[in-house]
C-alpha cells in the first residue's frame, strides 16, 4: 500500500504531514486547509498456502508502473507531492527524512506562520550596530499549542535574531507577559510570575539577575542603564528592582525616568509643548532636536486634520500641511499616530472615500510631502515606530517595515 509521508502546503510552501487516511489537511504553519488525495492501493499478493480462492494474476511491470503514474497524477492535481513510499501497510505516518533533517537543523518557520501581537507595544533599539524591533509573537490562531514568545527581529533583514519562550499559551499568558527595553537589556515578565533579564544583542536570559514577583505584572518599564526596572504588580505590591545589586524595594509610583508599558496602556506618545494656533486645536506635538511637528484639527468647526511644523524653542509656527493630497480628504480619528525622527515626520490618516489607512511622510523643516502610501484598507494602525532608516508599522497582527526615505515596503512579518 502506498503512504503519503509529506506534502507541500499550497499556500505557504511549508512541509506538512497529514494524519493517516486524511481527506483534508490543515497546515500547521499558516492554517490553510486543503484536500489530500486518497491513498493509492496496489493489489497485494496473498500469503503462500492461504486457504482461499486462487490468487489473481500477477500484474505486469508495465501495469504496476501505470498504476503508480496514475496515482501520482491524482496526487499532484491536489497538492504538490513531496514523498511517496511504496510497500505494505507501515502503520502511522512519519515525516520524511529530509523534513526531519530540516527540523533537527532548526529550520525556521515561514514568517507567515505566526501573528505579531499588538496587545503589548513593541520597542525599537540598537545592539551591536544593528537596529532591532522587539515584540511579542504567538502561534497561528487555531493551533492546539498557541504559545506566546518574545522575539527580536533585525530591521534591515527581517531575520529573527532570538526568541524567548514559550512563555505559556496565549490565553493564560497574554496579560502577564510584558516587555520593556533599556540599557542593552530586555526585561520580560511572565505568568510564573517572574522577571527575566534578556541580553538585547544575544537573547541570553541571565537567570542570576531574574526576580520573583508576588503576583503578575500589570505594567513595566526598564531603566536606561539596564540595571533597574519598575514593576506595577496586580496585588498592589509595586516595586523597583535593582538587578545589579539584586535588590527590590517597595515603590508604589513609577520613578521620573519610567514610562510604564502595559496591555491597556498602548505604546504611549511623548507629547511636547505645541505651538499656539488660531482656529485650530493641537492634539499632539513631538520634538526632535530643532524640529517640532504638531497634529492639529480645525476648531471650532469640522475637525479637519493637518500637520504643523514649529520651532521647539519659540513655539512659532513654521509651516502647515494637510495630511491628504490635493483634491482628497483626510478623516480625523482620536487614535491616530505620528512619529518624528531623522528630519521626517510620519503621520497616519484615513481616507473617508474607501476607509483606507495611509501614512504620509513630511519634511520636518519645510512640510514638503515626501511620500504617501496606503497601509491597509479597513484597519487602523496599532503602533508606529520611526527611525532615520525605517518605519515600523503594526496593524492588526502584522508587522510591516518601510524604508523611511522612500516609503517602500521592505518586508512583513505575521499576517
């Protein structure tokens, strides 16, 4: 009897092994469900001396070859064929040797096999001259083993540098698994409950610097020196931990350097003093060196959004620019995102005609439009991070990386 040992998923091209006698198979990596061709059964020769009717004539070599070819055609019409083993019934299916070798070698799953989780904000930082984005990922929805991890991804190549976890199933760990970056380390809380101190460059979890908590963490921040963290704990026993001295002290409120991150807080937005405008209301303002950019809406009247450049020292207005291109409108909403870095401001806006989300880049000194790209229809951005080289956009369960100079999409992770 022939046995189908491995298949290629027609959607993500991953190697999968369907259960015995399966008619349909769900890819464990991307969740695609597809049909599996029925098993090919070749005539078996009866055992010698068996008390039954005479054996049928033995099939000729050409007849067997024709059966094999016919079966292969049926299989290839359903999914790409990887391996077929001919012989008697061998019991349960197993991965092909090549598949096992790849798994043993630590083959990484395709980028589409997990979700980039936006419940806890990601963080962008540099280590060893490389720009990294650190965030949470989870297995594909519907997987029986829906695990949560913290990962660092190289912004230039979108390659995974390291992964911490699994930290528990998503349902049991999504509230208590927080992360904060500072001073070359990533502080991670888990459901146990405990703090982990992970090296930003290597992903090494230094157990000697970890700290047990009295209850699950609900907010977290890391000091710029990489030696301290403040933790808001569910039972109210908030504390400041010094990893270098391995000491913890009760501290109900966060220190001045701390901007806590939690599942209900979002990424936060450091808002500076904005310019005073006539006929407009400033909703957010950012500064970077001698550049300042504010988001404002018309007031009173229809809250038409616009960007305003200003001098951070004098708060005098330098320029004003609508978010949408000429002849089009931009819709105001209360959770829009703006980022300022490298002499550019990147702002989110929505086009009411098709509800599509756009990002527009403006020259921070002059307000000149640099690029305008649609991100995704019928969705709003969860996070926006900007550096001189890249814009990192988290929308739903996908991370998109754009070139900061041109707006060209360099890659995506999750889906």
